[in-house]
């Protein structure tokens, strides 16, 4: 939000940041529903990755720098694999 309470995508115009970024050493757990076909037999394997970019692509597009958005480097921070039962 900027000083007038208007949402902004540009962090240098923000007076308040309502982001959902992780703090250093912070962890979060999320539960996801994974759609499966009715005849799917379990268990199934799920692979997940936590990824990071220095800038959000929509920010570059807002600045009319669309060509740079495709070149943003993506860093894989962590990954995990687990097996889950199918209900």
C-alpha cells in the first residue's frame, strides 16, 4: 500500500508491505488437495520445490520491461519428496 492506502506493485512506492515472504529461518506448512481420478490407486509420490526470484515478473511487466521478465533467474531453495495415500 502506498501512503494513500492504494495497493501498489512497486515496493519503492509502498508505505506498508503486506507480503507473504518467509523471514530468515522461518518455516511454514501448507496442506494441498491433489486432484486424482476416481480409479487412482495409492500411494502416490509428490515432489515439491521452494523457488525464489529476486523480482516478481509482474513488477517488470508493470514497468514495461516484459522482455526482462523471461530472463529472471529462478533459484531452487529447497525440495522435498513424500508419499501419500489416496482416499
